[in-house]
C-alpha cells in the first residue's frame, strides 16, 4: 500500500496518507496572536490540508488539541464549536503543554478518513 506525503520538508510532512487515513502534523496559528485568532488560523490549515489529501472535516476521526494555558479552554472551544460540523464531531482530547515557542497558544493535531 502506497504512502502519500504532502508538503514534505527535511524534518516532517504536513500530512501523510496511508490506508485511507490522513494524519496531520500539529497545526498552529501566527505566533503572538491571541488564542481565538490562532485557533481560527490552525483550523483553517486543517481544512486546507484535509482538502489537499482529498477529504474534509466531516471525516475527522480524532483531534488532539494542546493549549499553552488551560485558562484558554473556553475561548478555544468557542472557535472549535463554530467550526466543527454538528453530527460529525470526532473523538477529541485537549491538554495543556509547553508548545514550540511561548508565543504559540494552541496546536491542533487531526487524524481523518479519506
């Protein structure tokens, strides 16, 4: 079975498809923006990468969301809830973690069916 990689760089690919499943790298927004804006930007990248892989957010199987501060949980959820298609909500986990730089406030990792 073929492995397809999208936007491959020296360290990682932004998306990998194998066995009709797409695995996305963690998506972030612009460092320094507020958590609402970063969440919108990260989810827009999820949409773009899913389309590149031939699927969409109605086929997301699971999502892992990392927040730099769990105090931003409600703000992130306000964006997520407006974005995620009702009736197609995936399994999801959210936790707090130090991200790549202190200016990143949210990172979204998605696995979806193709």
